[in-house]
C-alpha cells in the first residue's frame, strides 16, 4: 500500500511521523474519513470543507489548498487501485515545543491512508447499541469538529463490546442523546425523522447532512431536538449514519428490542444511490 505524507507518496512501511509530533503527544489535530466506491470518492468537497473549518477553529494552517488535498486524495486512490475503501486524512499541528501551548512555528503534518471496506451489498445493515457511562460535555464547541482526541469514544466502544453490543450510544452531561461512538443517531416517529441538535454534543456528520436532505426529499419532516434515551426506545425505528457504511438500522438498545421501519431501508437505498452516482 502507498501512503501520502507531507506531499510525498511512500510505501506504507516507510511512512513515518515524528514521536515529537503534537498529534501523537496531545491529540492536537483533526481527521476525516471518506468513502471510496468503485475507485471514486463520495462527496470529498464536503469532508475537506469540514477539515478546513476545524483547522481554522484549532488555528492550524493546512499546508495544502483544498484543491491540492482533493487531487492528492484521488491520486492515492489511483495508485493503490482502491475499489471499495475508506480514505482517512489526518492533520496535526506538527512538531513544536514541549507543552500544551503552541509555539506558532510548527509545520503541520498531513497524512492520507486507505483502508479496505466491504462492498455496499456486503456491509452490516443492523447494529446493537449499548448506552455508555462516559458522557460528552453539552455545548462543548470542540465536539463540532472531528478532532484527534476521541478517548471518551474509545472507552465507550470498549464498554459496548463488553456488553455484547456493536456500537455505543453516548449521552451528554445533561442526560440527552448526543451521538454514537462512531456515528450520528436518528430515530423515526411517524413521518418525522429526528436527530440530536448539534448543541447536544453531536458531530455535524457529512452523512448526517445527506440523510437530512434525503429525508426531506422523501416527504418526511426533519427535526433536530433534545431527547432522552427513552425516546429512542419508544420510536418507530432507530438508525445510525456514518461515512464508511452509510445508513445502518439499530435493532436493540441495552438489550431491549427496538421497532423497525421500512423508511430506514428507503434511506439506505438513497445512500446506495449516492454511491452509484459518484
């Protein structure tokens, strides 16, 4: 496999990042994951714009333009002859002085790598959820960016695995549903599709935004709100969204069976249509 690192394409075994890089030392950076289908990237512009917004918030200057990032990403896919895969972009502040405070003289690090993904028809279509004991801070502006520090999510995933579940449900410090450890959360009540508001601690996911558009196109009302876990249990269906797998229905929460709806299948088909059109 070929990896892109700081303007160069190198073999995976020769790709190196310094042990003094602030991304390694402090999680001082961002990342994006983009779906590759049939050798083509799905909505890369949306991912790169989110990366840019996060970099501006963290005051990291991306050493490449978004057009250059897009070109290098496509070239990486071509060189690896990737068909179905996930492309990951990592941006860190780079090497700087020891300590939390950035010196302002860092040279940011950009790495892109590819990871094999299943074909859409082979991907899991259902997930079991388990509520995590780890909470995210309601209203924390950092949670609106895909930062490299995801310890709460890592620990939540470990808890979910211990509980025999596939994915963790994260609540915020107010007890409201925020997101899943690696995905956004939606639920359906009648003809209404609901999802946590961003101030709950939800990441503004790329697939989240697409699903909101597709739901409206299907004549469904879309509402961002604050909800306790009991609302998911009472819903007509629950599903999660993520760039790597699109739309995945949740069949249980903490061992309790959840209702299912054909609307989720229609939204999953919208995801597959989007892949076919790239």
